[in-house]
C-alpha cells in the first residue's frame, strides 16, 4: 500500500505557524527561561562550558544570515568604530561609576564592572531579533572583546581599585572559540550547502530564540540561590539596574545620530547587552558577594528589555 503523504502540507503549515509565533513573541520565551530558572523543580548546575557552547551555537546561526565580508567592511570605518568603542569601553563605565558612587561605593564598583564589559557575543542575535544591522553588531562585539582585556584593568586602575587581574590569553582563546570558529563554520556551511541554508533561512531567528531560552534558563538556574537569598534587599538594586539598562539603550541609540536606523539599533543593543556572563566570572574571582549578586541580577533586565525596545523602535 503506497504511503499517504496527504497530511504533510497541514503539518508543515502548523509548524510554520509555531515558528512564526516563537519569533514574534520571543519575549515570552525569554521570560519563561527566567521563571523556570528560578523555579526549584527545574534547578540545574552545569559546567560553564555549557553556556559557552550555547553562545557559540547562537553565533553560528546568526552568521548564517550574514556575509563575513560585511563585517570586515564595517571594520574599515575606523572613525566610526573608534568612536563607538571609546564610548562603550571608557565613557559609559566611568560616567556611571562616578554617578552611582554618590549613593553607594560597592554598588558603584559593581556598575563599573558591569558596564566595562564588552558587547555580548550574543548581541548580534538580539540585533537580528530587533531588525538592526547585524554585521555592524558583530563587528562591535568582536572589536570590544579584543580590547576588553586591556580596557577593563585600565578602568579599575584609573579609579584606584586594584582587584582585577585578567588573563589576556584566556580571553583571546574564548574569543576564538566563541566568535571566529562559528564564523568560519557558518561560512563554510553556506558555501558547501547553499540549498539547505536557503531553505532554513526563515527558521534561523526562531531557532536562535530557543537557544537563548536555553542559555537564560541555565544561567539563572545555576545562580538561583544567589538571586533568591535576600529578595527584599534586592528590590532597589533591581530597580536601579532597570534604570541603568534603559539609559544604556538610549545612550547607544543617540551616539551615532547620522547613521541609519538599523545601525543605531545595533549600537544601542551593543551598549545595553554586554557580556554579563564574563562579569559574573570576574565577580566570583575578584569581588565581594554583593558585587556578584548585582552581576547575577543584571540577567533579569538583560533578558526582559529587548521586547519593549523592539516595540519602541517599530514606532520610531
């Protein structure tokens, strides 16, 4: 009896509807990652390697949607890249450090550590979701990751806090693994399997949303006790972090007023979605528990503000 494939079109249509829902309502997926991560029955304790693998997967999928040559073209605009990087890595951290230092010194140290971080390696994925300039976002992520081993210790020396001793070799090794390896593999895949990549093109953003969900869940769950240890005392810190992240979106969008909307979205996301995973690692190694708590709490605004930002951008 011949196989009956008459139901396949209906199944395919339903799958596409689910995929479109995931992309359209990505914020629900990200919030679900936070809620499940805080829910005791779903607690997991994984190696940091798992988070790095998930980040590399995100970048591989993001690179499938762009041409690596576009990234190199952005790098050639030295004036623009130098200005954005200077604001990201020097002006913003010092500005927020001195401003928050008026209220609480230890909180200010945490803010300095957080804002001194390079643009997150997942920022191109978030830029894709927000319909921004992905090659520019990737260029900024690569460039800021490369200079972070030098600018982060410099910032702490400038404010006379000698606690950070970053191994430049280890950071560069992570950059190769998390950025350049996915870039090379994605471009090889596009060259060797162009038909397959073209067929999957509309699914890539939704797939990345699901990877982000996994990353959020693993990160939040591994730090659940830190987050829930003193809920009442964390309220004001969380409120301050939300204000910080909102301001970072605004500053990032405003620092290149002559560029197009897509580029300004990319710069805003690079400013607000820093590599707070690296900040958590440094906080564990060199800072007080209060600073570590602040770094972990930063995961919440990091994962919940993209949807409002995207809505605002759609109205501008």
